[in-house]
């Protein structure tokens, strides 16, 4: 986060490449959405941040 209070590691699952899916696309989108959720919700609820980010990335094939 820009305030230095949060960080995350979002690693794409490489096996998606075997199905023609770029494994980095989902993890990058999840990280972006988590950062946006953190900016909105603050550092008090990591579960809410990840739930929000997951909901925003459900249309993207992949996993992290």
C-alpha cells in the first residue's frame, strides 16, 4: 500500500499456462483490486479486502 501498512504476494498458478491462460493476468488483477479495496476499507480487515478483490476478479480465468 502507499501508506506502507500493507503488502501482499499474488502468485499466479503456472498450470493455467497448459490451458492457454496467462497465469499472471489473474494475480495482477487480484493485486490491483486488493490495493483498491485497501484504499477504501483500510488496514483493519484483510479478509474483507481479499473478498472484495476476489469478487471483482471472478470474470478472469485463473487463480492465485
